[in-house]
């Protein structure tokens, strides 16, 4: 953020100047995730961190929402419109890989007559 773009009587001007001159904060900023960085600065620079998180957080939630709608459109097609997509969506949107082998082994196989 440019200091020239901020009003002189703004609350965050001094915080930005302090952050620019702090080598430890600059290293932490360059090494990590933006969301984690600003969350860790909530105690030291609460006003500046809140403004940064207000800008960053909507993008993450919008992305997940759009991903969910795309997944639902793919799952709920004309041929599968009567199925409940809840469990399929959970698997599709999860960041974890399901252990299908363990799930299959827990189910009882249908025996032939």
C-alpha cells in the first residue's frame, strides 16, 4: 500500500510506517500466507489488520461458493435430478481424499442366492 494514497489523519498511517520499518514483520510477511499473517497482527495492529482481512476474506468465501455451485451443477444433471447431492458434494468439495477402500471394507457385500 502506498503511503501517498492514504489521508494524513488516517489511523493506519502510523501503523503502516511501523510495519515498513520492522524487519521481523517483513520476513514474516514474505514467508507465509496472507490470511495467517494478518490474523497474527490483530493484537499489534488491530485497525490495519481488520482492514486487510476485510479485503482478503470475501475472495476466499466467494471462491468456495462458486466452486460449490459448479460442483452441484455437475452432480445434479438431468439424469441424476432425483438423487440427494449432499454426500456427493461433501466428497467433491472436501480437501481430504476419502479412503474408499476402508469404506468399502466396512460394508457387507451382497451374497448371491
